[in-house]
């Protein structure tokens, strides 16, 4: 599997994402609920005439409807719809983070394999040299002091190999957990392509808000808060209900007509509700700007780091070619008897260390490339994210 396919599989299988559909369904149910108006209230009363001057039993029928939910309906629907979109965008951001985490783990495992293969190769060279040196010491053809550095080098490489294998095991276990698989599952990971240095970064930074789902979620949250402010302001209208009634008293007099009931807004004019929704709107606008600034700073930092790594990687690869050429010359000199075994091991170890260093630089650059894609929202399916303009600066009681 390629690194990208591993990321896709993580989105499909990750146990933590299984509950997302329920969250989306609950948010959509809130939208449906917001579209509904309250049921009218009906009343009926009947009085049986038991005595007195009356001539008939009495009856009263009434029907009333609260007006405030009708006035605030449009704003409430907009708020619920924005919250539903916020949930979808937040879920997409979680999916994207899980995918990038899985991609990074797959990338690390691939580079762990390459590092382990290099270390095993170097360890085999040292083991062969140690075996020959041991025989030479036993035959009295080599001083014991020349044998000790080989033992030290072998011990160091064995420790490095053990650490690399342990790290690879941890990465596999973490990846299997993301994929919802048994911790013992293993599969082949295709070698990742070497990352290229980042292109012009500023246009991508400027348009990041169009791609990053977490920024879209904050914008939808701002839209919802904006609608909530409107609901709170409209709710300052005093509680008001219209009703119609039909009355028949004990003297057989029948009357019918409209009526109204409303509260007197003397003490509670929903001041707290308006202030709270305005504060929420202002907080979301500040969070959006802070998240956008952090993403821009992180993207620029990663871009600069990748450019530095790309230059260092070019030098490291040049050093690898030089050290490998020297190692080949050293092996030829050793075969001709012009170089001792200890110096040969030094040349081969230097070539190995140079190759391992170049591999570490390439690995760091590949990891930074994944992080840069995450910060810029690159690679997301555009049809899953509605592009919305950023929220305007909050200027206090703008709706008032």
C-alpha cells in the first residue's frame, strides 16, 4: 500500500471516527427542529347549570398561538444550519488529521525499514571484520588492542539496531490502532517518493482558509453565533400571543372575538441573552483569526525548514557518493595488502554514517511535507468543503 492509501484506510477504519455519523444526524435533527413552529394551544371549559337565575349551561372555547417563535424562526433556522455545517467541517478536519497521522506513521515505518537494513548491513561488515581480527589475534598476527575497537563498534551498532526495531514496533502498533487492526498485523508499504522543496508558499498561505476544515468550522460557528445574536435581539420583543375565543354564559348570551396576551418588558428585556451571544460571536472571531495566524506562521516555518533540509540533503548525498567512493578504494587497497582491516572498517563505517545521515534528512523532509500539507489543507476533496468568506471584524452591537 502507498502512504496515501494507508491514510485513506485510516479514515475508513479508525474506531474514533465511528461516531461521526451520529453527530451529523443529531445536528441535522436540530435543523429540522428549528424549522418547526410551536403548536397552538386550545382550551375548552363547560359549566353545567345547577341552579340560580340562569337558563342554560355555560361554555368557553379558546385557541392561542405564540408569536415570538414565528418572528425568530428564520434566525433560528440559520443558526441551526450553520451549526450543522460546523459539525460536518469539524468531522472532516478530524478525518484529515487521522489520515495525516496514519500517513506519517506509514512514512516512519518505511524509513525505519531502510534504516534497519542499512544498520544490519553495517553490522554484518563489522561482524566479518571482527571474525577475521579474532583469528588474527589468536594466531598472534594482530595486537589485542586492534581488536577492541571492533568490539565497541559492533556493540554500538547492535544497540542502534535494537532501538530502531523497537521504534518500528511502536510505529506499527500505533498504525494498526488507527486502522482498527490487530496489533500483530503487518503489510507491505510502498517506498514514498522523495519530497520536493515547497513552491511559492505565500499564495497557498493566503488561500488556506478556503481549504482547511477547522477554519471553515470556525466560520460556520461564527455564522451560527451571528444568527443567535439576531434571535436574542428579536427575543427582546415582549412575549406576545394571539388568541380567539367563543363564550356562552348561563343566560344564553353568546360572544366571540380575538384577544392578545403580552408581557410588559419592564425588568427582563433579554439583556443577558444579547450580551452572551455577542460575546460568543466576538470570541469565535478571535479564535478564527488566531487559528489562521498560527497556520500561516507554521506553514512559513515548515517551508523555510524544508528549503534548509533540501540544501542539506543535497550536500549529504554528495558526501555519501564521496564516502562510498573512498570505501571502494579502501576495499581495493585492503585486497592488495596496502591497508589494514581496522582502517577499512573506518572507511566503511564513515560511508554508512553518511548514508544514514542522508536518510535521516530525507525522512525529516518527508515528515515536514506531510505537516505542511496539513497546515495548508492541501489534498482535501474540494467538494466536501463549502468555501465561505472569513467572518468580518466584530464591532460590538453591530446588529443593534
